[in-house]
């Protein structure tokens, strides 16, 4: 049995690495789904995900803004940008700043307080669900949460991307919290009813 479980875990890990795709974001805003194999001094070596023969392709490193790896990490290439642009976000177009904000919220925003607050409110069913809804409707503010670079908070596109993604993530956490609270109150009611009717 242990060998079967170990084999299944190894198979799942192999499948995950097989289907994992990295995202290369060029300076002009174009995105390329690929599997990055190597980052050299002047170029990036990658495979196209649909390539049946495993053909290797190269891309000049000077044309790349960022690589979003499948594991959630990213590498930003600023060494080829003018010095005046590397200190701020003005070399990114609005869509890139929005995406950067969204990615940061996905990676850095936790929302666990909203989940447990919603769970606590749901314990007071049905009136507590209004509290859970109020928690879910309150939009998180980017400046109150962790960000990858504090200077990005001056860009409205980054802030919008961050707050919209954080709000979506918070709504999911609130729903999970309400489910936890309802499950807990249901369990208590079942135990009480079972003890009364014995």
C-alpha cells in the first residue's frame, strides 16, 4: 500500500512538471507561454509547450521584461533598461502594471482574517451571514497589505490590479469561512439534538 501511494505521488509530481508552463513577458507587452530551460548571459533558452519534438528556441534577454515561472516565482530583468527607468515603474505600460498588481495580490495577500471573521459571524446563523457578507463586500486596500515594492503603490494601475485580485481572493476566503461557521453550528445542533432525543 505504501509503495502504491509513493508511486502515485511521484506520478503526480512528474505530471505537474510536465504540464507546468512559464510565462515570458517581453518589454513590448507580448506574452509567450513556454518552458524556460536556461537563462544565459545574453539569451533565454526555452521550449514551446506544444512542441512534440522538444525543439529549443532562444530569445534575446534584452527583449524580456519578466519571466513568471510555473511555481509562482518571477524574475524581472531590468539590467538592459535605461538607468532612469530602473528606479521606478514608468517603463511598464498600464496593462503590465495592472498584471503585476494582480500577481502580487495573488501571491502576497492572505485574507485569513476575513476567513475566520466570516466563520465567527456565520456561527450566529442566520443573522451572522449579514456580517459575513459585509466582510466580503469590503474591498482590501493595497497600502494596508504586503506588496513586492512599495513604490508601486504610486501607480493607479498597479493598485487597481492588486485590489481587484485581493478582493476576489478575499471573497473566496469569506465563503470558505462562512462554510466553516455553518458546518460548526450544524455540528453543534446535531450533537445537542442527539443528546436531547436519547
